[in-house]
């Protein structure tokens, strides 16, 4: 299965893997990689780097929105094979090391298996390594506050709820928000299209996830790149408020 690589803006590519997206921010052949998909998405991930004219050894850093298996899958591989630094919010570092786990459990999936789309999603998750152990042994907190000195100049913004250390990445010059799982636009277990919270079983603290939508609403931009679903064009504020309205 080939990943779908879409150039969203100059130097910004949204990649649709198997049920999860990642983002490539390019500056020449050097790139910042935001999230890495499932463990089983690795060949798609490497192919997406080649598709934008880069290579794994040219990844300046891996930035992780949150340490769920479908976003963390190849982070440790890149760190070990290429010495790529892996950065997260300080609250998410121990999560990525698997000192604890804030992720939907097998029991929660079983209890929700009657819901449309849950069983096919669960089977796919098993096939692509969604239950594998993918800790990052030596990840780090973001080195500086504000814009990071990396391709794309992304600005991490703390948006807890989905996990304690979830962040979105704001690209103010491009008017883009890389949303991770703070806002999705589609999901195999959801029958809603457009800006939304992911279903409740995926939220560590749903009330905080809802509150974080107000933080996202304050970010300037016209393009939302979610962790699940297609890109959403339109004011970020309106997207965040639509997701909040659907959640209440």
C-alpha cells in the first residue's frame, strides 16, 4: 500500500498512511517529520520522504504530537538508525518511553465493538503493528519555547486531553496548524466528517480535550492538518469551534 503524499503549501506535505497521517516540512532536502504513523507504515514513511526529495538521513528531527502507537511507530527506528532526535512535550516524554500508557485499552475496544467501524479498525490496527511495543528510549522535551529552529519553524502548543502532553504545531507564517489528534476530520470509527474530537474511547481526559479546542481556536491560520482525515481549509477558529460544538 502506497502512502498518499499531498503538497499542501510550499514545503508542507500531508501524508496519508494507513488510517494515520504524518506531515513533512521541507527546507531544501532537509526536513522535519511530524509523527511517524504505525510501525507497519515504515516503508510508506520512507517512501514519502523520497517523494518529497528527501531521505531519512536528512530528517533534522522527529516531532511527535503525542505518544500513541499510530503516531510513534518509527520514531525509535529513525533515532537508532540515523541518530535523529525525537522531541515531544515534557509531559509526553515519559509516555513515549512507556513509563506509563495513556492509550485505548483492549477492554475499551471490546466494550465498544458493537459500534460501527470499531471491529474493522481494530483488525487493521493489529495488522499494522498497533499493539506492538514502540517506546523511544532517548526522546527529549522541546529544546526551546516558541518556534523550533527546524525546517518549517513549527511552534508547539500544548493541548492536553487526548494525552497529558499532546501538542499541536502552529506554522504561523504559513497559516497552518498540524493538529495531531486534538482535532480530526474523519476516522474509521466515526460517522461524522469534518472537524471533530475523536470518539470518547480514544480520549484520556475528554473534558481537557474539549477545553483544548479553545486554545486551538486562538491560533491564526486557514489550514488544519489532522492526524486522521483530510486537510481542512477554512479559519482555524471556526474548525475548532465546530469540533467543540459537536463534542458538547
